[in-house]
C-alpha cells in the first residue's frame, strides 16, 4: 500500500487521492493538461522570441512588420499549429509514426527529424554559452565592462570609463557611467569591450571557417552541463519534463517583466521603443518582408520541427487541442512583441548614452544576446544582478525548446522500433541521443565553431520548415483526403474543425506558402518500393493509408475505424464504402485485361512490360534502384520510360 502511495506521489498525484492511470499505458500520457500547455509554450517560446523577432521587426519596417506578421500568424501559423497538434494527438505517434496516414510521405517525418537534429545540436551550444556568461556574471564587476584586459585591442573603447581610472569596485564603476562617451563618438572605429570579450576571450574566434583550432575547454564543460541538465529533465520522458516546465516555462516571464520595468525607467528608453514600433509602410510591399514574417512564424511556433506532433501524441485522445492551439499560438506571439519592448528599451538607453542612433547599437542573434545587451547592462547599477537575470532567462528559454527537440528524436526512435524492450528502456535511448548530441556539438566549441553555428542556424531552420509544412498540408488534405481528416478530427474532439480552419488547411495556407517560396524541392520517393506491378499501382499503394493508421487505442477505433476482418489482413482499418470497393474491383479487372493485351517485351528479356522478371543472380533486390535504363529500352509516346519491376528505375 505504501509503495503505491509513493508511486502516486512520483506521478504527481496528491497523497490520499487515487492514482490516475494513463489512458495509453504503453506510451504514457501527460500528468494533466497544464503540463502539455506549459511544455508547448516552453517549446514555442524560445531564444528566437528574444533575439530574432525584435531585430526582424525594426529591420522590416517597425510597426509595419506587425501587419504581415499577424497575417501570417492567422492564415498560416495558427491553422498549421492546430493541424500538427490534431495530427499527433489522433494517432498517438511521433513525427515518424504518424505517416502511416500516407507511407509514401514518410520522408517528411525524416525531414522533421533532420531539422530537429540540426537545431538540437547547435541550440544546446547557444545554451551552454549562456551558462558560461551566467557563471561569469557571479562577480562584483562584469568582465566585459572595461578595456584593460589581456584580450583587449587598441581599438577597444568602453562606455563606462577606463580601467586605470577605477579600482575595480562596483561603487566607483557606477559613478562614471558616461565617462569616455566623447571619445567614443569621435573615434572612426569603435570596438566595445563586450564584443572583444565575446570574440577574443569566450570564443577566441579563428580567422577562417576551416581553421578549427583548439577546443575551448570552458565552453566544452558548459556544453556537458547543458546536455546533462536536459537529460535529467527527460530521464522519465514527459512524466519528468512535465514537472520541470512549471518553472522553466513561467519564470522567464517574471524575468522579462523585471527587465521591462527597469528598462522603461531609463533615459532614452522611449527612443528605443519608438524605433522598434515606428511603421515604415513602404516596406510592406517588399516580398522579403513577407518571407521574413513567414520564416519567423514557423521558427517561433515550432511548426514542421516534429515537436508539436510529438508533444500532442502524449495527450489523451479526446483532449481539446483546438483550444490549446489558440492559447499557445497567441501566447507565443504576444511574448515576441513583449520581448521587443524589453530589448529596445535597454538599447535605447545605451544609444542615448553613446549619443548615436539606435540602429548602431541594435543587433540580433548571438550579437544581441552576448554583445549588445550585455554591454548595455554594464551601464546599470548593480549590473551583475541584471546580467544574472538576463542569462538565466536565456537558459530557461533555451531549455524549454531543447526538451522538446530531444524528446522528438527519442519518441521517433522508440515508436519506429516499437518493441517492448525499447519502450521499457526509453531512458537508455534518451541517454544515447544526449551523448550523440554532445559529441556532435564538440566541433562547435572550437575556435571556428561560431562560423558553423551561424551556418547551421541560417540553413537548418529557415525555408526548409516552410517546405515541410506545405508538403504536410497537401498530403493530409489532398492525398489522405480532407473529408477523411475532418471526420477524424470530429471523432476525436466531438466537433468538426471550424470552417475557417478547413479553408486554410485546404487552400489559403498552401497557397501563401507556395507564393512565398521561390523554389519547391522535389523529394525522391519510395514509389517503386511499394507493392504493385505497374507504376500506377505502386503510386496508388504508396499514397494509400497504412492499414494500421488511426487511433492508437482499440477503444477509440470506432465508426470508420471499427475492426473488419478481410482475406488479406485481420488488422483494424478504415471501412470503405461499398461503392468505392466496387470501383476498385472494376479498375483491377480492367487493369488485368489491359495487361493481357500488352505484347511488347524488353529487349534481352522474355518478360512482358509491367511484370517483374527474376532479378539477376549478381544483383540483389532493389540493388539497381539508381541505374538508368539501357539506351535501347523502349519509351512510350508521351515520354514516359516504362519499367519492369525492380530492375529499371530512373
């Protein structure tokens, strides 16, 4: 009895109350719905909300950027967010398993895994650097305050005076906030102490992307700490991470509010906020502005990373994910706007003291987080305190996203293998992925690591996310069928998707995405590996839903998903209408008649077209997938190259 009560406490149950059982005992569920919402908020609200959105906003027209941003949010962001949540929740599977809906598009799931892997590798490096700055802030005087350090150059010029004028005490530092400003303005070239601390001390950056140099041991140690923290928080999957997010997803808002209140009380803060919000309406006509808005929506909300599908897969089947999608999406975007006030109030204060335009101190990405903002913090009294708060906020924002990135990969692996052993030993999989992520992140801790980090950031999470979302939307709406999916959502939620979301899923979102993209990549598909004697049959079978597609638990497989025994399988699968079955039978009969009439044969082979000849002894099955057909191979009148089974494939 005592053991059961102790187990209940570990699962988050109140002592004396019955322990809540998971609806899906094999995979597990969230302890409660608040855990899912907080985890999703922590996943969506990340470093990009703080260091990416404010910069994009002022660069793309200030307040005018809000127009394309919110249009993209309403017509793309929220609908696709709801689509992914409902997709994962319905099947109770990760970003790979859900593609039982149309096995040919399983490559999209692998694409999500690749994106999450790329982001997870460099994202934790950014978190580890935040850890390093957090530890370095535990001092009376921030090390990037002055230019009298061994790593500084003659071009260095601080904003709070010179080091030889001060004895290093905090009291003397705060008495000379604006000393040296005149010298800074008159210099043709100014390098801040925070920039030199970042480049020459923290990174000791090399002169070329190919010159890796040595590993920066302090950064490597912080990277190990970062991965260890992530692993500990995910040691029991969503059961443990669901408890951690009560702090990691809420405390950043406390820090943001503290920094906001402090920022707006400083001189020049209003100038920074004006610069942040002043609209430049002519930029609305620039296609790049709309592209940046779409990219930021996908990057910020986490669409197409696979994380939303994964987190929703641990929901109970009848959870109202429609409500959750609205709450999480609006919270995320409101946080981005709010963070802009926090950032630009401090930058406005810094520009006021330097007597320069805000544009000269504004930056984004690592430049904002580790150079511009830390330098502005040196102007504040008790600057180490504000620095500790700022970098602690960055750590929590990063960890909230990193939890889901790691869980996405682990869940995909566990669902794909699916054995009882791997489900029982999911912790081992989590540890293995964490170790692999740490090892893959080691090159990013070298002197050239920042070059590779920025390269990965620019290409791993930009238009690739838009392409994945577009393909996913088209697959579900047009391959699987919008009517089928609308019925699935209604069966799960108890009500059909609102008309607005139906229209967005089918038309508006794919059209907007397609217009923004200048190129659409064509994926190599597994059409030829699907069963069937002709290309048409293979394509048809590759697009057809897997027999196991549907709700994960038998108790939820009702209506179209009620079990039906057939000659070829006893698995539960969607029921088909009688008319559809008759049509398929007629098509199969016509196809057989057509095959009998074909008399053309391949040169050098006695097998008729459409019938796979035996594979040559020297070639195993599928071993010639990339071989081009023989030059004498006959072509059809419409330019298609017919093939014979597995032997001739372009």
